C-alpha cells in the first residue's frame, strides 16, 4: 500500500480527483495526509470531512523559506509518504526540500511545459496568440516548472477565450491526467532516464481534449 501526501493552497479540485479515482479504481495506495500553507484552504476542509489527516502550516508564521520548508518536511515526514503530490500548491519549495523528495515529488502545471512556466499561464497563452494550451504533470526538480515530463494534455484555445474559459477547459484535463500520473507512479510504471519519463506499458503520455 503506497502512501500519498498531497500539498495544496486552495480549492483542491485536483486532490479530489486523485482521492476519488484512487477509491473508484481500487489502487494499492491511499492518500494519508493533506497539508496546506494556507489554513483556510477549501481543500483542507474537504479532506478532513473525508477522514484524511490534515495539517495547516501558515508560511507567514515562519521566519524564512528554509524554516517553512523544514517544518513542512518534518510534518509530512510523520505520514511516511512514498509520493508527495503538489496540487495547486502555490509556494516555491527550496532546494533542500526538493532534493529530499526528488523522484517522488510530482507537480501539475497549467501549461504545455516548457512553455509558460510560472504564473498566469492562461492569460499569457491567449496574449501570445497560442492555438493550443494545456497542462503538464512533471517530476519536481529545483528549477521551477522544469522537471521530467510524465504526461501532458492539450486543449484548443478558441476565439473569444478569456482566462476563465481557457482555465476551465484545461482543468477538466488536469483532472484526467493527474490521477493517471499518480496511479502510474504508485504502480511503478514510470522510468526516468536522462530527464525523459517513459510509461513502461506504453500507455499514451499525451491526451487531446
Ligand atoms: C490548477 O490549475 C493547477 O494546475 C494550478 O493551480 C490550480 C489548482 O487547482 N497549479 P485546484 O486547487 O487543484 O482546484
């Protein structure tokens, strides 16, 4: 039974998708804890209501990024995670935290990486006149939004799209590919070589809306 810990900062719809697919599909895994840097995050309440252990660590109450990261690592370490999943966790994690969890730390980013790392991805894709946008699940490395890519989903950018309509379209795909990537990880179906991730069964690592 693999132990999954999820970190989030907000509503937690990706966490919900993972928890629900894990139960529906009977993975040999369990979400054992959900932690947030925002005590008021809606995702924490959702997890707690389902009997999942939660932890709220307000980053503003820590003297430095290093101090926050160290406390976060300590708290989630108590849950003994095999995998740490960033799901809308809006805090950059420092080198020490990333190195400590490297190879078992996943993130979802709402763009087709390596395009549009960082914030405001949908607005930037629209402003650049992109005809496609999407989401990427990747392993986390110390360089922000740059780790080995596990799976991507592509959606069209339609005439008249605004940030909201595009992000709604991408989010549907996030809920499709993130549980898939987590399942692959817990079932040992991923291999990373020279920064390239292969799905060992040959399952598609690209999804089209
Ligand atoms: C998602 O779009 C994710 O890609 C981004 O933040 C959003 C989080 O949404 N990093 P939710 O909290 O999972 O609903």
